[in-house]
C-alpha cells in the first residue's frame, strides 16, 4: 500500500529527534507508520548556531568550531535514527541537521518538503503552564499547515 496525495494516507512524513529516549519514541511511531503506508520519511535534528542567552552579553563569542561540532552531533543523531528507520522497513528515508530552534526547524522542513504529516512527541504535555502541550508540540500545532501526530512519549 502506498500513500497517495489527497487519499488521506500520508506520502511524506517529517519527524524530529534530539537523540533522547522520548524523541526516539516519536521516531519509532513515524517509522512504523511510514513502513506501513509506504511513505517517505524525513528525519531532522536541529542544532543551535547562536550563542546561548547571556553568552554574548558576557563578551564570549561562539567560534565556527563550536557550530561545526553542534551540526556534526545533530547530523549523527539524525543519521542513526534514519538507519534504525531503514532497519524497521522504511523504504525511503532521508535525514538532515537543520540550524535553528527545533519547532521552527520542524515547520521549515515540513513546508519546504511539502510533507503531509508531522510527527512530534508529547514530552512535557502534562504541564498546565503550557495548556497541555509541550513546548515543541505547542509551537508547531499553531503554525504547521499539514496533519500533526502527537505521540505519547512521557516516561
């Protein structure tokens, strides 16, 4: 069975990971779904190329080596997740490290790739301060223009 545009079955799925156990649950769910419907799976890992708050104010600069290390770590996380997805039976898997805040990176890639499903984890969703949505799920739910699957990932 292969997903077809307009059929309600996803043909292109985006999922993000930071390498954590909770993010891995979202990747596993996205992989299982992609394998079941024959969808393409795009795995991303975001990295920050800016100085953390307060660092620039302290007069400390972030050098290109730090940015390269952050990008390399994010690419390794995404590549390893893609290898697990292939082992789980996903025929078409790609991965990329994306510069930026995680929710913005997810939205950007989802739009750029014209994905029809974004999968995110629920980590932090129990927080009433966030009105039942975790920080990433909360942000993407307001901005993404495709279907959104929020996977239960609490420990």
